[in-house]
């Protein structure tokens, strides 16, 4: 499944400008940026996937272009999807990435597969 490569470039630029060490991995039909070995931010088709944590979840859903992330048919608390109009401006993209980076230190890493 294809994802927005221009959005990928923009995310890389923000992370690099902030000197964030990251690893990009193809997963969930898109691209995920791992920070400290944890899923931080990503792209699914044309949408930004943001791991912002449960404390920011409700208020985030009021923002332009933001919607629940429902991969399994049920909302995943702490994760949101932002449609292209919600990250059109660099300041908007930087806002979402910063929320993800702020949550990353307390986010739980997924269990390693054996």
C-alpha cells in the first residue's frame, strides 16, 4: 500500500531539524517512525498517524482534520489520524510531531516477538 512520500520528507525534516534519532519502518500498510524503539509518528496512505497518549486524546479530536484511529474497528486510545488538511502547514505538522515526541518518553514499548 502506498503512502504520501512528500509527507515522509516533511516528517524527516522536522525530526532531523530537532536532532531526533529515529528509525523508519514500513508497517501497517505505511511508514512508521520509531523513536527510542517505540512507535512515535507515521503515515498511513495520506494521513498522519500520531501517538499522542491518552491525556491528549480527547482535545486532539477537536482539531482540524483529526479523527480516531480505528485499525481493528475500535478506536485506539492515544493514537489519532490527521487528514492532509490538518497538516497542510508546516506549523501544524510540527505541532503534531511535538505532541508525539512529548509522549514518547512515557509511552510503553511493544513486546518483542520471540
